[in-house]
């Protein structure tokens, strides 16, 4: 019994390889697009989470503060006095001094990339001793946000301090964060901008 097997012609092989190449190219393209979309979404979520964390951190401290140091409140830095025991009120809201004998206050500071710290960051530190006056002893700087756009370059103010209608300082905070802050905004380099305004906790505590 004779078996006659017919092989593939060169033309058929070329067509099969070409079709296989088209299929592989299509699948690879879909996979690459999916990967890019996933990376872009992950970066966007990371940027938004970073901006949200920094905003919540600063708002929480500002709402608990009883004074903003008049030498601060610039577009990139703010100094806050926190009352450790609110049951001991300030005798004179306009005075730096608290009630005599009440030395339970501490200070916190937020600043955009202070010297010796990484660029494009918001840094936070607190006084390591309780004092009604600005202390000399501070904790190390702690990074609470990365990828922050330079306010001087981007023409915006990180902090804006104004007196409210009831003489309570109102602090407006604007945070702009980009995944790669030194590169233009794009789908693969997302940017998040958050803005809010909050007041100090106590009426009558002014600048």
C-alpha cells in the first residue's frame, strides 16, 4: 500500500508565517497598550495618594494650631504653635506668650525642600521640647510628599495665610505633584493638584 503525503509549498509557508506574524504583532500591541495603561493608572493613583496624604497631614495640624508664627506663612513655609493642653487657653490672643506657667505648647513646621533635604519635597518637623516661644531644638526633617512642583517655577503658593471674617487665620494650601517633577506632564507622567482652605481651631487666635 502506497501513502502519498503532500508537503507545504513555499507560498503556503510564506502566507502562514505572515499570518502568524500579524497575530503575534497584534497580541503584542494589545499587551503593550495594556501595560502602558496599567503603569499610567498606577502612577496617577500614586501621585493622587501622595498629594492626599500630605494635604491631610497639614490640614490636621493646622486645625489643631492656636497660632501661626508671624515670621512664617510664606509661599513655601509655615510655622504653627500647637496647644498640647487646650484647657489652658492663651491669656492674650495677640501675644506669643501663653498663660503664665503653661509651657505645654510645641511647634511644627512645614517647608518646601528646605536646605539639606531632597528637592521637590514637602518636609515636616516638630519641636522636641515644649515652649511658648520658637524653640532651638527640632526633630529631623520628615518627608511627607515627593514629586512636588517648585512653587517658584510653577508660579503658585504652597501656603497662603489670611485673617478670616472672625479674625481667625485662614490657611489656603495648594499642592502640585508630578510623577517626574522635572519632566513635562503627560499620560505617563501624571500630575495631581489639590487645594483646600482651613482655619485654626480657636476663635480670636490671630497672626
